[in-house]
C-alpha cells in the first residue's frame, strides 16, 4: 500500500506557520497535563535513511519541557546487548509514569534491518512479531500512550538526498557504505516494511505513515497525531472535568465521529489514483472474451485442486460493482460460484457478532464466493454513520485481518477490490440514473445523502486500505471511471492470483 | 501440572444436596437476567473419554429454561465441514445475544485429537493456537462470557470406567476402538492438553480444570464457576442497580479480593504435595557435595556455550529460600552468577511497569541469575494484599507467560521453584526464630500477619501454578519440610534442565 501514497503533498509556508504555532502551544500544555495525570508516552520513529527522522524528532521536542522527556537513539546492539533477548535493551528505556520517551528507531530493527540481512527469518521472525505485539500490548494495558511513525520517502527521493549530502564536503560523511547498500535494497526493505505495518498495527499502538518529502507536511502530520492522541487520552481520564465541552459538530455529520487528524493530513491513497484510465470498446470486447474464458478454465482447476476463493467488492455508490461482478461471472459454471449481496444486517444477524453472517457464507474448498459489499461495512458505513462505537470499528481492523489470515491459512485465495470513481463521475452517473427510466430504481435519497458524506467516507476508506492491506489478503484499487477498464483489471487480478496459487 | 492435581477429592451427599439446591436456583435466575441484559454465554466442555462430559452437561442444563440455550456436540468434521477452515463450523453455533451455547467438545479438537493424530503440527499447530486465541478474544470483546472446562481423570480411572462399561452388555457399545486407542495414547494426549491449557488460557476465556473422579465434586465445581462468572458479568453491567449491596467482607481480609469459586473447590495441587519427604544427614552431605560439583562444571559449560539461566524462587515465609539459594551457589564461580533479592518496589520501580525491574536484572547469555522472590509477586502478594486491581493480576498470567516465552525464544533456561511447607512446619519455624537470638531478625509482625492469610495466599498460589506452568518454563514444586531434601531437589532440577539444554 505504501507505493500508493501521494508523496508529493505539500503545505505552504503561511499555512504551516499558523497551524504549527497552535500545535506548539497545545503540545506544551498537553505534556504538563499528561505529567499530572501520570500518563507515560512512547513515540517511535522508524523510516528510510535520510527521511528526516532526526530533524523531525528535534522539531517535536522543541515545544516540550526538557525535564519531561528522553530521546533514545537505537544503534545496532552492543556486545553486551547482543547477549540478551532483543527487547531487553528497550525495557529500561520505557518511560516512567508521566514521562515521554521518543525512540529514534526501535525494537522494529528486529523485523527490518535484521530481517533484510537474513539474521531473522522463519520461526524466529514470527516470534519477533509476537514478542513485539505482546510488549506493546502490555505497556498499553499499563497506561502507556504508544504512537508509531513511519517516515516514507521514495527511492528516487532518497537518492536525491544522498547525492546532495555527498556533494557537500561538510555533509558527505553522513552517507556511509551501509546507507548506500540499504538504498540498493530499497525494494526488500519496502516489502519488509509492508509486512511490519500489517503485523504490528494495533488499536492500542497504531502506525501512522508520514509522507516525508515535504518537511512542513510531515511536521504537521506528526504534531497533529501526537496532539490528538494525548487530547483523547486526557479527555478519557478526566471526563468530569469537561461538562458539556463536546465540540460543536458541523451539520450533516451528526453521528460521524470526528476524524482523529485533520483530513488534509490523512493518508492520501485515493487522491493518487488516476480514475480516468480507460480502454476503447474494441480492445475491451476482445480482451473481455479472452479473460472470461481463461477464468472459466481456472474455475475448473480450482475445483479439481480444492482451492477456495473469496472476493470482496467495495466501492463508492454507482462505482459499477454490480456490472463488474456480472462480467466476472458471465462465463462461469454456476455450480462453482456464488454471489452474496450484502445489505444492512437483519435482526438475527444483529444479535450476533458482525462477522457471523460472513463466516457462514465463506466459500468451501474448490468454490468461489463474490461479496457485493462485505465485512468491511464495519469500518465504512458503520463507522461513518455511527452504527458502532469507535472502540468497535478500531478493533475491527485487527479482527478482520485475523479472519482473513485464518482463511488464507486454510488455503483460501482472498481478494479485495475497491472501485474508485471521481466525485464528478459519481454525479454524472446519479443524474443518468434519474434521467433513464430503466436505471431509476438504482438511485435513492440515501445515495444522495451518502454523497454528502464523501469526505468522512474517504477518511474511512483510506484508513481501511491502509490497515487491512496485508501480504496474504491485499487490496486492489480499481480505477473505475471507465467501467471497461475496471472490469478487465478485476479479471486480470483474479486470474493472476489464482494462477499464482495453482502454480505454487 | 495436571498430574499434580488431587483427583481423589469428594463431596458428601448431604453437603452436595444443600449446595446444589442453592446453585440451581441462582443459575436459573442468572439465566433470566443474562437474557434481559443480552449477554451471550459460551461454555466449552473438553476432557478425557468417559470423564462424564455428557452427564455433567445434562446436569448443568437441567435448571435452565430450555428456550434459552443450545447444546452442540462436536463430532469429527463432516465432508462438507472439512472443506472449510476449522473454525467455520463453529461460527454459526455461536450464541445470539442473551443465549447460552454449551459445546460438548469444540474447536479444541484441532489441537488435541487432530494434533495427536499427526494431522496438525509445526506451523499449522501454531496457527491453530493463534486462530483460537483471536476467535475467543473477538467474541469476548463482543460481550460473550466464555468458560472452558477440562474434565480430568487419571489413566487408571479411565480404564476402570471403560472396563465397567464393557462388562455390561447394555453399555459395551459405548466403548469403541477409538476410545481404546486414545486410552493407550493417554500420555500423548496429556502432553497436548498441558500445552493447550497453557497457550489458550486467557483472562477473557479462562480454563477451569475439573477433578472429575467424583461426580458430585465435579458438578459443584462447574456450577460454582458458571454462577460466579455470570454474577460478576451481571454485576459489572448493572452497577447502579445494586447500591451498597457489596457483600460484607470477613475481617482480616479487607483488601483481599474474594476467591471466584469456593476455596474447597479450587485446584488442589498443594494439598497433594507430600511435604514430609525427607533424607538423612549422611546421604544429604554426600549428595550435596557431588551435585554442587556437577553444577560448577555446568556453570563453566553454559558460559562457553553462552546459555543464560534464570531461576525464580517463591515459597511460603520460612520455607527456606535463602538457605536453598546458598547451597545452590556455594560452589559456583561468583563471576558467573548473581542473586537478586526482591522486596517491595521502590518509588522509581513503582513508576514503571511491574516487569520493568525484573527485565533489567535478567541474565545475559552465559550467566545465571537467581531471584529470591520474583515477578510472581504480582499474582501473589500484590493480588492478595490488593496492591493491584483484579484486572491487573488477571492480565499478569499472560504477560508473564509471554515474557518467559520471549526469554526462552532467546535460549534462556527458565526455572521456577515453589517451596512448599506445611502450615505446622511454618509455625514450628516461626517459633524457633523467636526463640533463637541469632534467628530473631528473620521474623517480623508481617510474617504473622501473612500466616493469617494462608488460605487466600493458597488460592493465589494454586492459580499461579496452574496458569503459568508452561512447557517452556515449568514450575517445580519442592517439598520443603526437610530442607535437605528441598536443596537436593532444586539442585537436581537445575542440573537436569541445564544438561538437557547443553546436550540438545
């Protein structure tokens, strides 16, 4: 998912100044309050070499009272440290109640550098993920606020920064052989980072990926995230101190929980999607036929090999889910697949866990199930409309990841498609639906209401894509302004995934 | 730990009748209240063939309103079920809000029968434990009360029951070839069960092992556990409905949380320890010398091989921890070991996680650390004296298990000794300490106060032994009325464990 981020995002000087002054003041006040309330705070910085960790940590501590925090730089383990389990050297650095510790790199070295170097693999790697998870959960249970930032820059940007440093004799020493070696291994580190983010993201210790090309943008995103997390924790600990001080909510979003961080600073995967990708009719028809035939062959093959396939469709209203599913299944043997349309849960479903109704519909070995909307409703409509509590949808990312892990452990191919259209294209389609009698049934008042909530939905979609795109069950974002392009892309992705499995 | 349980425990007919009548009434009322409050309840029964699962489940449902529960018997998976991930068939059986589901065997089949049969092993086994853990946690987070019973009988008792059934033509059919095969594999199942209990015991889904030789005893233990769990959950959901209805607390235990289940029904590991095991002076002297010399050799060997060893001592006051540690270390090279005495935490330690001070003291590779009292204080003195909350000590079992797993992953040999003396022997030693001037410093008012709390401490010790005895870091219970015996047993255990590691 990292490669989808829009790294070109910037903040102008004047906007930055204004926002930053405000954040500085709030941060200083929050530090004092956290000290009084004895809240320990852990802030982890990971990221690429030359992504600006040092500078950003410096910026972050400037407004803080220096008696209340420590910065700990994590180097390769010393000889003494290497004689202990890898978490040993971090335990003494965990903050006392009321203090803040910032880690410039951390225990994640174990699953990044040590992993790419081949020191940690297989069972040991899995144990490292478990150890990290239980370490952070145990500290969180003990009251620690834990925030983790990954500073992301592209390979090209890293090269640009290295070149600049090396050209200047005064800074050339800052780029060493290790840096250049790691630069060459960018792709390997990227894969390790993706897995790390997926395996160690938790509601009690969430990752925030920071687009770090623009220093001002990165600064604001980090400050906002820290300020927001501290404000929430403090508010939770002193609920009585703030009678009726709940912020006024803008109209039309009455039940939509406020975005934790200003939307402008949220992940920006969707903005980076070129929804205009298109294909002409002749090429579409030709390819469609060929791909549908190939899928039919594969349907037979997965049946013989007993491979189950679960495909979830999500997307904006009018993004073309129905038509896409029809083209996917058009040529298939109906005994081998099933389409499950997902609407609001009925009373019986509501009396169970939200995953209950999806579990019963999961494909058996050798079959394909297509979900027209899916279990992701929990973190989309239920989140945005306030049908579940914040704790519930925050917990859901992990629950869903674990369910999908369970399915893939069994051998299921799990694929998830987000059909992305532009807001303008949606409007065009809505109007067309109203104009054409045979399409009118497709458009309701609710569609228009949902459209008004485009922005909060977008925040939810971005977070969903980020927190549930895993190596074993990846999201595919489908550019869907051109339905032909969207249909072929989904077919291609499904065919690729099944071929990979049948060849394995 | 299962082999340490006292399976001979019995309840008399009259006592049973009285207790059972009361429990029946309470259970029926609790079911109604749980329905109103929409609490879903899951009760899992696992245990040996012929341990009485069927009969006990029947007893348990008798007082219940039949419209409010389901019993689900888990057979080997059908062909259809085998085409899905192993949790799939249990999902539809999870109770709706307000209902109770009893599982006669369950998803634990995957880590018991399927494991012993060799179908599930290695990575797949580890995944099964992870899948079970996340399944139960997700249901618990959604409000389910989850209780798990393991009905335990000895191999001899199982044989006796099978023989009786087979002698009678009317019941002979109930013992099939599979039963007899599993009976022969008793030891294998026992090992799998121990690991299952250790890996899947959680505060949100605890295991209760039921000594099932005596039907009345087993019935009362199961009923009490269910009643207690429901009462707690209901009380937590309706705190305002019970103003000042907190039960009166007996004097002298003011801060001691009530035992969840009557003490008479708790696990009974300690009652089964023969503290009178003894050895005569000559044999002691001869063996002590020899074993100490062997340990000295091993100290050198672990140094060369960089193996760390962590040894925790716990036990009753005056059980002889200090003298035992002295004999263990008497002949060692002082550069290779360290003794860490553990008292109440100081202010700096109190400002951190309770494990913080132990982490920093853990042995580095090649060294031995002996802890005179340990991190187990959390679930002993801190629990009994109310120095931490119930949620905190309940969470601690898992935290401690995970810490010890982390240590053993690194290669540390982790050993834990509980020095067990009889209450009479403690009294004798206390009096001796008062009588003899040179021992008087060892006895304080606090020792006498602790002695008064023998019973609640015993409950805490039993639960600690049960929940934290893991395959990778086992407890050894040391019969310590005879100090000589105790010293030799500890030496033997340490020597064995290190030899096992150095030979591996």
